[in-house]
C-alpha cells in the first residue's frame, strides 16, 4: 500500500512529479492572475478576485507587480527545463539530485514570495525571500553547468552518427553547456540591475521606453536581459526536442555547431546592448544560426515521423505520407510550432525591424507597444505548447485522449497566436476609425484559443491529480521505472 510520503516523494524527487508540480503551479497562477485583465475586468471577475484574495493593487506599483508575476512564471518554466535536462542528459546521480532539490526550493520560494510582495502589500521580508529564491536558482544553474561539462572522458560520444569532435567530445552536450553558461551570464545581467532597485533604479516595462532617445546603463542592461532570457529558453527547448526525437545523422552534425555558435553570438549581442547601438545586428546574425539549426531538426523529425508511419509500404503516396506525419499530434505538433513560430513571431519581428522607421515609428506609441508586447507573449506561449507536447508524451498520454489533447493544444493555440499577430499589426490593414469590427473578431479568436488551451491543460492536470490518489496509479509505476533507470 502506497503512503502519503510515497506521493510526496513522487512529486519532489521524480522527474515526472517535479515537472507536474511546476506546471500545475504555473497553471494555478495563470488561472488566478488572468482574471485581473481582459474581459474579466468588464465582467466584474477582477473585483471579485481582488476582494476575495485581499490583493492590494496600487496603480503606481503596477510595473513592479507585472515584473514579479512574469518572473514567478519564468522561474517555474526554467525549473521545468532543468528537470527535463537532468533527466535526458547523462550525469552523476548525486549531481542530478542536488540540482533538482536546489532549483525546486529556489523557484517555489521565489514564486510565492514574489507574488506576495507584488500583490499583497509590499512587505520587504518577502522581497528578501524573493532574492534568496533567485539565488538558489542561480546556484542550481551553476551546478548544472558543472554537471554538463562536456570535455570529461566519461561523457565522450562513441557513436559516429551524432555530432562530435575528432576526439569524441559530444557537441550536443557542448550546446547544452553553452546554453546553460549563457543563461547564467544573462541572469546576472538582470540581477546587476535589480541590485540597484530603489537606489538609482526604478521598475519599468521595456515596451514603455522604446521611444525614449536616451536610456541609462541599468535600463539597457534590463533590455538586454529581456532579449536573451526568452531566447535561451527557446534554445533549451529545441535541444530537448532534439533528444526526444533522437536527432542524429548529417543534419545533426551540421545543426549542433550552428546551435553552439548561434547561442554564443546571440548572448554576446544581447549583453552588448549596454555598450553598442549595433547590438541588434549581432543578435540577428546569431539568430540565423539558431534558426537554421532548428530548421534541420524539423526536417529530420518530420522525415522520421513519415518513415515510421509508412514502414512496410513499398511506395507510399503523398496522402499516406501526410497521414503518417499527422498521426501523432504531440510529436508532429512540437515541430510544427517551431515552423509556425516563424509566421507569427520571427517573420513579424524581422519585418518590424526592417520597416521600423518607415512604418512602425509613425504609428502612435500605443500601437507599437502592443506589437512589441504581443511579440514576446506569443513566443513564450508557443514555447510552452512545445514543452507541453513533450511532457504529455513523457506522462504516457495515449489513444484518443492523446489525439484530442494534442490537436486542441496545437489548433487552439495557433488560432490565438494568429489573432494576436493580426491584432498587433492591424494598423497595416485598417484605419483607427475602422478597426472595431476586426478587433472584435480577433479578440474572440484570442480568447477562444487560449481558453481552449487552458481547458485542455486543466483536464490533463485533473487526470494526473486523480491518478495521484489511486493506491497504485500511474505515478507508482513511474516512480519504480525511474528507480530502475537510475
């Protein structure tokens, strides 16, 4: 008979349990805090939530609250990536345990303390705990970098099908290592600015400063921090999806050096925002390398799905190949979202950069601000859907439930992101006075799409929560499986 202690061990020591707990907390925070904006304000839901929970929403503190909320969610997402990396990448058992325990304590302390400080009165004890939590997360990152050190003889790559140096150094492990070190440096860039909070530095949202001709060094450091952190989360996600698909062969041998170089160049470009006006050019160069590596992953992954789905067919037709590609929405969707990202995020961002002075700076500041905010919201949410595809597969979602969850996740999110993109650049199509009909339809698409995703995620989490109360549910088998693997 499994005890309560066994269930807590599952949630706090196994990879699946740790990821499930973090995603559950993110979903809970998202469900509550999404009631403070959008149509929830007009329907009176915001007032009800504020009164019920006792929130203190002083308007002058709005920027600081939003920053606390974004960081609270980001910490949990980073923890999820760390759990998946310690699970997927060979390392010593004790290193894995130390890293997971440290980042779990760090993100939970930072998340809870940051939200209390931001939304329930500025008790500076909680701000101190917020910083302690971030310190633990940073230390977990340092331990992860040590564990990922790719030049040790224990971690040489013996298989010539994978990218490696002539001496056998695993280039995929190098890519993970470079990404981790870049993340530590980028986190420090933001932390340096935050250290001056209240002493020459005030909270601000980067989109509010986009048209300020003069920015001080601390503001530039925060802007660089924002540029790079989400990019590195995307890179980590792409590398994990590559391991999920067992990325190998000639495309792997081309992609890994590109990913390593691109990660380093993008990071240096983002850090150089502080010192040079040409930082964006450096970032664009690095982005080309990373996007090419992701393209090679998509080509390999889709090719593999088609080969597996048409195995046994002598000369499969186009329709059979397409059916094989779409057979598993989770595996197909994780790669499709990378492709779709170019239409609703990367392509729009490049277009904005090329036409910045000619078009976007002519618009009212509010319109450019909407475009910038929507740009990185879409990127972060798209990355979240990719991780959810990976995690749902890891949790053993099968059959009809797997297909429904996968297709709802992909189609509903894509409808929402298409609506958000069109809303961001709507001034290209309609005038300010003729926009209302278009805005109404786009808001419906965004609300419907994101609502469907949240419902699908809620049902998935309820399924896993119900399983946790079964004496010998899936969770028990997963614990035993992980013990055997270690």
